[in-house]
C-alpha cells in the first residue's frame, strides 16, 4: 500500500484555504482541491530532494547538520514555504499526537542529539536503521501543524544517504504496508528501537 493519498477532487477545508498563501489561491483558482495541493507539494519536494541530495553527495550537507532541529525547520520551510503560511513554524496547538507545543524545541534538540551521539559512539545501528530512527523520532514529536510525514520521510532519506559509505548506495522505498507502518511507529514510541520499522521499510539501489 502506498503512502500517497487518494484525494480525487475533494476540496480543501476553509481553515486550510485560509492558511494558503494568496498567490497560491490565485494560481489554483477556486475551489482548491486537495489533489491540486498534493501535486504542487510533490513537485516542490522533487526539486528540493534533488538539490539536497546533491549537497549530501558533495559533502556540503553533513550528517551532523541533518540531525538538528534547525535543519528540520529549514527542510519544512523549503518544502512548504511557497505554499503555506505555517511553513517552518512549530505548531502552537496541543494535539492527541506528538509532544506538547512548549516542549517541541527542547525535545527535538535532545532527541536528535541523542541519535547523533549514539551513531558516532556506538555500533548499535546500520545506516538503514539510523535514517528510520531519525524519521520515527521526529514523527513521535510531531513538530509541525501539517506536513510532518513528507518532511520526516525526506529527512530519513537524507540521513540514510549521508550515513552510507561505499560506491553502491541504497534508498528507502516508501510504498509499503501503511497499517503495519503506523503500528510500528506506535511501537517505536514505547521503546525507541527502530529495528522493526527499519526492517518493514524496504530499500532498493539508488536510482532504480
């Protein structure tokens, strides 16, 4: 099962429309459909992914830089800043998922610092597990109003690439069993072990 939603021509809500940048509302016309927004977000992500992967391959974007709250906000802003008013901003409302809003910045810093330290000073994880650990931990915190999934999956991709050492590189394949994926994210929240989730998310050779 793919993580790609099947929106069809479902219109966005009034709250979502209010959060769109005026230029985007004018560009897409009324009513704005969820599918149109998804396609636009996907196009932006594809462009951003190419630029960021190029930076990782060229060693101008390092693993230490990737594993930081600052980079995560920059990544979110890069993916959504031309579309939504909330891009790059931590959420301000309490939700039934994620940590409390006032804890986001501190929790994100501490969690990513722990992941980075563990990678540098132990042999606990493979590069595949490291990327998934970064993904699952930022999903657990749920720092943004929206766009958490797309942002944290791209973070995982970048971390995975940056951690690999060799001529043959692998990449995640996010077309997976969504119910099982969600169940394992919840399991991660309990014990902070990315092993089962990393095993679920398939990998393939880069470029395939």
